[in-house]
């Protein structure tokens, strides 16, 4: 017969393993640290770039740029710029749940501490999308730029991709 001491000794590691795994299975980002006094403004830009040849030299030019500004009070400003001239401007409100989720994602994941790194674009790429986000969080500013994953051999950090997906969903909702 198995001694009770061995059963207890065997269950302790199992209990610790369960306590470690439970937080990892929850994909939600906690919003408990959101302070209503925080001042957050987010400016998201999406540039559709194409290579323009001038005979000997080439340079990248923006065919279309989308700018989304999320103000602290929840106001959304959307501007579409086609080949250098603004063609569409919309003002709307962001859903408070989406805003809270976005701010929690930025605050809780250390997004503001990500250093700016340049991403090298593949030589054969002539058309791609370049993203930029400027976050003002309680007067501290962080600005990041990155290309779409297919345009570079470098890995775009997953947190940047998650923030991009969230901002793209807001862009999709205001375009309609």
C-alpha cells in the first residue's frame, strides 16, 4: 500500500504545475492596471508604398496613406491621403471596450519600452505596406515603424503584430 506521505509529496509538484499553467492559458490581457487618469493618444499610420524609378535612382513613394488618431476622450479621426492629397476625413467615436483593450495591451505588455529598430526591406520587394504608431502615454512618447512581414526577413515582434491587428480592426470599422 502507498504511504500517505508519498501521495502528498507527489501532489505538490502537480499543484504547482497547475498554478503555473492556468495564467498561460488565458489569452486576455488584464485591464486591472488601467488608470482612468492616464492620458493616452495613439496615432496609427498605414502607408502603401511603391518603388518609383527616376532612371538611375529609385525611391519609395506613398500611393496611399491612412492615418488614424485615437484621442484620450475616445474621438477617432481618420484621414485618407491619395498620392499626396487628402481625399477622405472622418470623425467618429471609439467603443470604450476597444479603447480599454488597446490601452491595456500597450500598458501591460511593455509596448512603450520596445526600442525602435530599423527593418531591412528585401531587395526584390517594390510594393509593400509600412506601418507606424506614435503613442503618447502620460506625456511619454514612443514611436515605432515596421513593414508588413512579407517585406522583410526579420521577425516583427508578436506584440507589434497584435497592436497592428487591433488598430487595423478599428480602421476597418471607420472606413465603412
